[in-house]
C-alpha cells in the first residue's frame, strides 16, 4: 500500500530560516492549475470555483490596497497630532493637531495663521505666561519629556511583543522575496506593533521616516490576506508574487506615487517579477492611493505633505549645480552606509540628544516632512516663511506667481545659518538613528539632508544671479528683473540625489520625485542628479544600504546585480571535499526505517540524494529532510506493520523480500525525480547564474550519471565571498 497517495499535512513546507525551492513551487502551482482546469469542465459548480480561483489574485490586491491605504492615513493623522502634542494642546478638542485646531477657530488671521486662542503651548496652559525665559525653558523641558516618553514606549513595545518590528524592514523583505523564510516577520503581531510604534517613533522627533516601514506594513497586510486563500497560503512562490505587489502599494501610500511604487518594487525589492505581478502591483498601488486620497490626512487633497508646483523653467547652466548636488548625494550615501553599520547608542540616549539639540533650531524642531515641505516651497507673494524674507522692490507690478529674483533680506541670511546647523545635525543624528531597535525609515531623513543642502545651494545661485547678472554664465538667460532661479527646485534635486546615494535607486526614484512634484519639465535635472549620485556612491562600494544590511545580518541573498567573473569549476565548490566524510545518501530499496532515522538524527542536512546502490552511485532523485521525517512519523501512526526494520523503497514496485521481513514502506511520492544536476566541469559562472535565475536551493554534481557531490546556495555564497577575499563564515546567517 502507498499510504502517501493521499497528501498529508505539512509535506512540501519549509522550516524557519530556510530557502524555498522555486522550481518545486512553480511545478506544484502548474499541477494545481491543471487539475482545476480539467475539473471545471465537469460541472457548473466546478466552473464557478475555477473562476473564483482566477479572481482571487485581484481580490487579494483590492484588500491589500484598502487596508494599507487606511493604515497609512491613520498613521499620518496620528503622527500629525502627536508631533504637535510635544509643544501644546488644543483646548476646544484635544485630538486636533495645531493646524486643525486653528482651522476651526474664527479668530485666526492669515498673517498669524499659526496663532489662535484655542491652541495653547504647555507653559501657557500651566503658568498662564506664553512669553519669557521661564516659559521657553518649561516648553523646552516638556518637549524633551514627551519625546523620551514616545521613544521609550516604542522601544519597549518592539522589544516585548514584536522584535521583528524594528528597522525599516526593506532588507528583510528583499531577502524574503528572494525565497528565504523568516516566520513571524510578516505576522499579525508584527503588523499591529509596527503600526503603533511607527507613530510613536516618528512623533518622538527622531531623525527617521515612516516611508520604509510602510512597505513592511503593506507586506504584512499582503501576508495576512494570503492566509485567506489556499492558492497563496500553501504555495510560497505564489505568496511572494502577492508580497511584491504589496511592496508597491506601500510605496504608493508612502509618497503618493502609485507608478513610482510599482517601479520601486520592480527595481529595488523584487527577485521574481512576472508580467502578471506587474499588473497586479499597479492595481494594488492604485487602490491604496485612492483609499489614502479618500481619507485626505493632510487636508490639502494631496497624498503627501510636500507636494509642490513650480512655474519657472530651468536653464542648461543650472545643470552644473544640479550635478554637484548629485556628487554630494553620492558622498552622503557612502558615508551613511560606512558609518551606519555600527549603531552603538541606544534609543533613549539618541532621543534625548536629538530633542535637546533639535528644540532651539526651528528647522529641526518641526517634523521632517514639514521641513522638506518648506524647503521645496517656491516663495509666492503670500509666503510667511523666513526663507521667503526677500527685499521687495516698491515699484514692482507683476503677476503674483512670477515674482522676479530679489535681494535676500535678513530673514533669509538668518535661515541660512540655521539650515547649515540643521544640515550638520541631520547628517550626524541620522547615522546613529538608523539601525536602532524601533521602526525607522531612511527615505525622509536622506531627503531632508539633500533638501537642506539643495536649498542652501539654490539661494546662493539665486543671489549670485541677482547681484552678478552681467557674468557670462548668467548673461544669456537671466535678465535683471526676471525670475531665473527657483531655490525650491534645488532642494528637490538635492533630496533626490541623497536618497539615490543611499539606496542606489534610479528610475523609480526619478518617477517618485516627479509624482511628488507634478512637474514633467524637471525630469532632466532629477535624472542628472540621480545618475551622478549613483556613479559617485558606486565608486566607493557597490552595495546600497539595503544590500549592506542584508550582508550585515548574513541573510543568504544572491544579488542578481553582482557579477561573477572567476574561473572556477563546480568540482572546486561542491561538498564533500577531499578531507570530508563521503556524502550522506539513501539507496532506492535497501535502506531501513531505522537507517533513515539514524541518518536524520546524526546529520543536519536539509535533504538527501537517492542512489541505486552505494556501489554504483547512480542518481535516482532527491528527497527533502522535512518530508522524510513527516512521512515516517505519519506511516508509523497510520500504516500497520511499519517498524524500525521495515525497508524503505523509492521505486515503483516493492523489492523482492523474504516472507519473514516486516512490511516495507513506499516513499516514492515524496521523491523529486528530476533534481537539478550539473557536471563536475561546469564553470561556476554558469552555476551561479542557474542559482540566481531558477532560485535553486541545491544542485547535484554528477559525472556520467554517477553522483559526486552537492552544491547548496550557501556553498555558492561562501565561494563568492572567498573569491572577494572575505571570510566565508562571517557572512552566513546563524
């Protein structure tokens, strides 16, 4: 009897921290699909079931879009309220943020739009005095206290309930999408704790963003909905297609950039991205953006806080400062990756230092998104920001949106000093913040560093153009009294350059920035900055921040972009080596149950080759350790007569045994009859390519049909590290 004709639970599943077999998952899905198609011709009910199966992918995308859009809206509203809570409270309704509080007030004037009697700072509420040194010190103290409370809550919740909720989550998601299993990383607890602690961490004023973690949150949503459909819950390959689309939805709500989200998933996180996944990612990103737009968390009918529109064209001569900003972005990316590997200071200390240093400077006190929003802003006639304190010409009569270049007033020079200090502060503090045990994204802090540098450069170029318009570089395109230079555009280009330097994104980055600003004509400056920053950063090291984190954690990730150019052969890498014991194998019809159990107990290999006999070593197939363990355990419970001395056979027919022998056990169903094999003289270049493109766990090495050894994914990674003069053991995940 072959009791395995009926599949039993957990066969074909994987242990935690193991790699999936993409080929096996693909063939299992093809079998499932074939079965459904043939059954659909039998009855109307089966036809309806097959249609529901076909539609389940779109339903999952719809659910992911709705949930991730809703969560992003809730996070945005909560962050807004809690960031303002550090400074004061709304008396008319304590759940209103500063801006919402003053919207509802009837006593607010346009000039003093930030001041209204309903909003009181803590000092005014407690002592009745709004101004003076005492009030300033009390506000300062309470600002630090709130920041410490928020960060303490965040780190405690992460530590106690969901250790996987820390960091941005993108390096792990890249690893999971490449076929690695990290159980619980995308679980319900992680989703809940990540959402709550993300609000707390961003509100605490630490130099981190919510954009990277939103990708993790969206992937948790995707994993949650996968469990509703057996098509996805029972097939790890199909599940990863859903997670790729979920990552797109995450970026879509983080930046209000649905197309940028799809390209981000394709360029940055996905390992296997078929055309079907592209369409589904597009749909999920669309639904997520639509949901967020319906919630309208910022009250400006936009999906992000820093949406801007510019009216001035850019000129060829400006490409020079744009490219210089690209160089700055590349250098910043390199510095960040080199230093960010040693997060020494813990959360409370960094929060305390951040709060103490951030409060006195208005540009570091506010939330990073608001800072970027102000830096991107073009100075209109009604702007009240310090950055727009220019000296107006009393004779000027021009349309409001086309204000000519003017000399900078004292406010602008004051702002420049504060921005220069803010730049140094952001660079230092962001390096220490990323990598701490709280949810932390690096998109927004990197953009802030670039935006500050860009705005400073922009103001400098603008003032040069105003005071020296007869210079040869300005003469051709900048007439006196014209609006030539837009400092906000420089901030935007700088933000793109710094984000590109850290993550090494190019296409998706430019599209995200273009969707943020809605300005098609600024694509060339953005492209120039993104490409320059990538070139400069690549000159110092090929890995972006996510690849560095994958390496740091030792995840078995084979990067498609790495080139393998060494002239080694499969025989140089395969195990066993000459000094090692021979390969652990099973024979097709002479091994007993006891032999198999002893082999499983004595070794920790994930699978065993099956050969005709130990003498011939001719290969029959490959069997997974987990399947073997489950099959024997199941057989002992359900099949009479299976004892330790029973013969295990993998052939179609039972072997000829004496009548006195106990009943044999047939395990042909769990045997993979077509394991991937290469010959011992296959170049490693080809082997590495096969592992990358087919997502293999292992491949067997043969010569003339005889089994010689095995190469696993970890052997390939160790060999690649060795070839690059790294310690092969230090790179592996334990």
